[in-house]
């Protein structure tokens, strides 16, 4: 379980670090795919936050500040990181239901985006 959670999350962090990207954009449908992707971004943010706050890793903090383009940024929670690197939007279609819209809203609220 730990490998499934951490492997993709660490890959996402490495991608941000190497690419010079500012974060991730995810169109939410309310389905399993977008939910799983949002969960991976949340896992990544938790690992980064733990590295900074528990392990006191200043290199991780420096990289995070470079990613978010703010040399003063100091997250107080992992949600602060999510809020800086993750953008979502509901992507409904004519076939989408109110239930799908509701799931997307709950997912966005739950991850702090």
C-alpha cells in the first residue's frame, strides 16, 4: 500500500522539480480517475510537507519555493501546498448528472483546492 501511495506521488514531485512547472491542472468529472489523480496530488503534498516540517529538509523547502515562485512561502499545512500547486475545474458534459457534479464539488473541497 505504501509503495502504491508514495511511488506516483514522489514521481509527481520529481516531475515538478525537474520540469520547472508550477503545478497541475485537473478537470474533475467526479469519477474514479480524477479522484485518484487528486488523491495522488494530496499524497505528494503530504510527503513534501512532512519533509519540510518533520525532517526539517531545507532543500525541499527551497525547491517548493521555486515551484510556487514565492521565496517567502512557508506552508502551515499540506493543504497550503495543494492550494499552490493544484488547480481543478468541473468538466461536465451533457451526460453528467447532478450526482457527478456533487462528487466533484466534495472532492475539490476535500483536497483544499
